[in-house]
């Protein structure tokens, strides 16, 4: 008879691979089952438009990847992962004035903010004293004893605010308000929701610690590095293996799901209490995503040339315009001037496009499951700050919410972050439990972005889930 595995991980996204690595590093026999032809989940890179133009299918720029407390422990560079960055993490174009930039230097950033420069320094300087400890506390389940209690208290006193009200109260001028709102827009929530200021703070902090990078050769390099390291530890990865039920899996002491709550119910519903499944069915995934990739005949012709020096561009105008766009997506409406997250990977990584050419990538948030074509509205927003942009387009590739879900079933309704990180789901995701990585079945666990700390390519959901499984396995030996 075949020897029973210690653990099986269903899904080879960054969290599933991180969970498998932590189990293998601890001496357990682990196998990963992946439905796609290659591991990586949202970190796939393809020639979506024209030959020679390499586009990231989902994740593109990775501030939480380079700063992940877990990834920093792993020898991923030995397996081909190289981070590439530019002079700035974020550029935020504004109408009729220079763009505002998020630089690693706190002082350099503050110098652009006029009378708000002192306020920006006062807000972020204390959070940058021990940033790795702060990020470790934030990138996991709730801790009763944070590593830096006073720093965490200072963070929490601002983080609990709605981002829009915080920006209007703390800052006096539009430049700082817009920069903060652009960072908070990564929350994929209306900026009037409680705790959205937390996301603005976190993303700004990351930009002051490390310049936001891309992976050389595309985001697929992250999945390949994680996979290579896992296999070097003796872990197995089986691709082209879509799991429809637990009965299809070999014997194991534990099963971890790097899947959405919807997929977990489909696969393991018969082995979980019906009440728990009903709670999973009520999980709020939040707005969807509409993305366009372009093959370009040159750099985007930004009115302010310094915008070209950032890996990420927040194209949304001022605070109120950004807030209105994010509110529209949540309320089931489609903004005429959507807030865009635009990535310039080929600026940092010229190998993404033929010589003299560039790739472009931008997405906006839309209602869950939307089928509305946002291409013109997205391109109009870019033209607003980069006249002549359309003349550079050689080809485009559109990804609608349904396309995201077809590419990766975890992206239910086009929601790419594992579910809404609102007040009721920030730490109690996918449901409220003392340990969010467990289920009522002692053999089944969840390690996906639908657990804390949520979306992003950082592997922390997988790491924390694996720690839970290791404790359970150790108990089983006693």
C-alpha cells in the first residue's frame, strides 16, 4: 500500500506553495495538486497581445512580495527570483500640476507635498522605526501581544478611520490627499468604510521601506521560484489535476485548500457541517476587476515625464474622484472616470517587450460579475494625463470579471483578492473562528487569500495555515 502523505495542498498559488514549503521545511511529506498546467496561481505571465510582449495575467507589482516576512526567509533568489524596481513606487498624476510621487525616501516624498509635508513626515516616521515588525504584526491573524505594542497602537489610532475622512482631516491640500487615497484604493472598498485608512497606511509604508518591484521575466518567476524550492525540499507538485472531490485525493493526514470558499464547498461540502457551508456560501467577495493589457509602440507619453519613473501609476484624479469610483463599484455602478491601477513593468524589466516597445497594464474595479466593457473609459482616463496614448497602441487584450474567474476559479465574480477586506471580513475571514485557518473537520484547513491577511502575493496566509497544521500533526503523534 502507498504510504500516507502528511499533507495535501489543493491549489498551487503563492499561498498554497508557501504552505507546502513550510510543511516540507518541517520534515513532512507534502503533495500539491494544481488544476493549471503550471504552478503559480495569479502569478502567471503570457504573451497576451503580440509575440514578444509578456503580460502578467493578474498580479504585476509586488510590494508585499519583497517585504513578505515569510518570503524573506526563503532562498528564492537561488531559484531564479530577481526583483527589479524604478526610482519611485507610485506616481499619481494630477490635472494641471506635477504628479505626486511616492519615493522610498520619506523626506523626498514630503518635499512635494507643500504644507502637508510636515504632516506626512509626522504620520509615517514613527511607523518606519521598525517596519518589518509592524508588517509581521499586520500580515497575519489578530495577535494579543504584537511585537511592537506602542507602534501598533499608533498605527491603529489612524487605521480605524475611513480613508476619505482621514485624508480630509489629516491633510490640508489635494496632493497629499490624492496620494493617500490612491494607496487606499488598493483596499477595493468604498473609502468611506471603516479601516480603509489602514490600507492607505500599509501601502504607503511599504513604499517607504522598499521601492515596489516587479519580477524579472514576469510574475511567473515568483511561482517558479517557490515551486523550485519546494521540490528541492522533496515536496511534490502535480499539475493538470483538477480536484472535484476529496475522494479523488490519496490518503493524507491533512488537506489544505488554497481555494475560494465557493470551491471548498464544492469539493469538501459533504465532509463539513451544513451550517459551516452555509456560512462559507455567504462570504462577500466584493467588486470585480476589469483589466486591459497593451502592446505599445513606446513609453506612455505622460504629461509629467517623472511618471515614467514609477512601477505603479494611480490614475484617478483627486481624493473625491477616487472615492466616487470605488463607491460606484461597490454599489453596482460603473464609473465614467474609473480609478485605475496602472503598471509599467517593461520600464523596470525591458525584456518584457521588443527593443523600443513597451507593455502596458491597467485595471479598475467594477461591480461583482460585471459584463460591461470598460476599455474606452480606462483609455480615456489615461489619455487625460497622457495625451496621445492611444496612438501608441499596437494591440490590446481585455480581461473581464468572467475571464478572471475562468482563468482562476478563486477569482469569484472577478474579485482578485480572495474576498472583501471589510470590517466583518478583515480578520474573521472566511468565517469567524478562533483560528481562521481551521474548519470544523480537524483534517481540513484553509490557506488561501480568503484567510488573514488576505490578498497579495506574500504567502503569509499559507505560512500561518501551515503553522496550524504542523501543531495539529504534532499533536497527532503524541
